[in-house]
C-alpha cells in the first residue's frame, strides 16, 4: 500500500510518457514533400489514398470474379494493379503523416 503513488501522480506520470516527438523523415521521403506546399498535404493525401483504395478494391473484385473462371486469370494485370495500389496508399500515408505533424 505504501509503494502505490496517489492517483494524481499516476496521471501526471502517464502524461509525461505519452509526449510524442516528430520523427525525422528520410531523404527519399523529403523528395516527395518538398515539391508540394504544406497546406496541400491533406488534399494530396486524401487523393492518393482514395485512388489507392479504388485500385485495391478493383484488385479484390478481379480476384473474386476470377474464382468462377480460374483459367482466364492473368498474372501481370494483378501485379501491376497491386503495385500501383500499394504505392499510392504508401505515398498517401506519407503525406497524411506529414500533414498530421508526425514528420518534420
């Protein structure tokens, strides 16, 4: 009982450990960010995430549609769509995190 601090000290200790600092971004990530004005980060992030999500949904739709016709499946369109979708989503999250202040 003597080793447990009072509740108000627990809250203060939690607040001190929850402080977050902005992460430094790599030089390749800075190439994307310095070409676009910081006020547009949210718009660019939403656009890229939306386009990536559309492509990802198209990929899933194609996969489900090919369950009925497995002999008509093609590898290259799937790889191209998956690559573009993941790239758009990744760069979209980069701009989203920069807009949120996680990157300096």
